[in-house]
C-alpha cells in the first residue's frame, strides 16, 4: 500500500514495494491535483468579487414622499457579481463592503428631509436621513456604507426618498461592492 | 541529491537510485508542506478577520442619555481575536458597555493577540421618537476605538454622525465608517454610543442596527539592513 502525504494525499511508494512507471504516474497526477487546488485559491484571491455601477449623469427622477429605487444604467466594472437594473445579485456567499453615493442634482419647491438606503433583498440594511430646519429648495449629498453578510442570490440595491413640496427631484447615484471574506 | 530551485526540492543522482522510494516520500512530503503554506496564506488573504454585531430588539432611551449597551447579537464573526462582550468595562467609568473587544483585555495575559495593521470600523442606527418630536433635536451615533493598553487612556480613533429630526416620519438614521491602525498586540475596545436630544419623548432605536470591524491588512514595513 502506498503512503500518502497529510494535506494533499500525494502517493509515494513504501519500502519493499515495486517501483514501476505507474508509481511515477500516480505521484505526478497527485502533485498536479494539489497544484490545481492551490491555483483555484490563487484565482479567488486575485479576482475578489467586486463591482461599481452608476446612474445616467442626468440622474433618476424621484417623486416627493415616494421611496424610489435607483436604476443603474452604467457599469464601471463587475467581476464575480451579477449586474441587475437596481444593483447587484450576489454569486459567491460572503461578507461584502457596500458603498453608495447619492447626489441630488435639481432643485424643487421645498425640502424638509431626504434619505438614502442600501437594501438587501429589499430590506434596508444601511440608511442615512437628514432634515432641514428652514425653507430649503434642495437636498444635500448622502454617502452610506457598511458590511453586509450575503448568501448566493441576495440582491443589493439602493433607494432615495425625500419629503417637501414640488419636484420631481433628479438624483445621481453610484454604488460599489467588494467581497471582504467568505461566510 | 541535487537541490533544485528555491523551495528545498531535490532530485536523485546516479548513486541514489536504490533509495527511490525514500526519495519520493521525501519529495512528496516537501511538496505537500510548501503547497499547504501557500494555500493557508491565500486563504488568510481571502478571509479578512471580520465581526458584525446587531441589536436583536429595539432600545428606548431618554434624552441626553448616552446609551452604551445597544449591541447584543453577533451576526458574523470569522476572527479568533475579536468578540462581542456584554456589560464590559468600557471607556465611560462606571458604565457597563456592550462592546467589540480586539485582542485580550488590557492588563490580562495576551492569549488572543490581534493582527497588527489597518482596520475599518463602521455602524448604522435608525431612531424614531416614541411620542412627540422636539423640532430639530439631534440624533447621534458615535463609534470609538480605544487602546486601553496605552499609558494615557485616550481614544485612538473615532467617528460621529449627527442628524436632526425635522418631524417627517421618523427613522432618523446615522451612518459612520472610518479606519484606524492598531500597532500593539492586545487591549483594544470598539464602542458604539447612541444619544439624542428629543426632550418631548423618548426615542426608540430600531432593531437590526449594524456595528462592524474588519481587518484591512498589515502596515509594517520590514527593513533589511
């Protein structure tokens, strides 16, 4: 019976065994299999799932008091994640860093508050909401970010909501995602 | 035996043929060890130590009360040196704190040293007045990283987000994120404090708030003289 190494089960002949071409073939094949498994880990390290999307430069039209999903029409890059109209679908389970920028472009009649959300499967996981004290006709930019523990097929998207009068308010947005670790 | 390359591998020469079996065993074992080291290094690179915690139930607090015990549940933790501690001795004397501990406690034996280097830290909370809203009252989330092993107990890093309630339906939400460097081996605590100025009623902090720490990588530069 051949011996085997502890981690990758590379076979080698033991004392007293016949050494023929099959022994060398088995050894070479086992080393090859070990190299393949390390190659896979190296590929995963070099190609960490990540992506970045943005809306059209003119922004997304949002109506007062309505939670509006951002629609990302421009893909800056996407590797290892699936791009959908509103964001990303996760392929590889893991913890991901998600960052989202919202930049209101147009003025309206009045603004009393504005909110940016990052959602996971349509449930808010990160949010920032700001309000104004006086009579203001525009909203300010919002950046939000955080870690999200994701399963395969989870969707990561973003919403904007504002309160006040008038509109619509056009909002530019950019969302990015990068895998941090396995779960 | 003739040595080949830089990984300690070798091949038999003319006088070694009788020891082929032993040679193959040694060679296979060396290859196995070298590849296992590379695999562990790659996996360590991919699996950055990370902890995410949350509050499983909403917390209701009075105004001007710095609430230090929001976090009660671990969502994810793949590290061996970070943990959620309930009711620990935090940075506010005499006030128990639910905090993330990095490394062993300051002053105790270092049984779980942390990885030296850069860390990213962040959190998000959402608050709604339980009754009347004091117009434009503040809602604040502050996250601090405190190295208690230092002789002078000061915050190593911190970030704060303050929003103001304009009485537009609640869910006043705060979001912080910052990076810091940890250069010792143990004794660091990371805390997330919540406070508000709504004097007209208490404020509820929604369940599902998130608080997290992740290791970015080393920052040491090794000089060879």
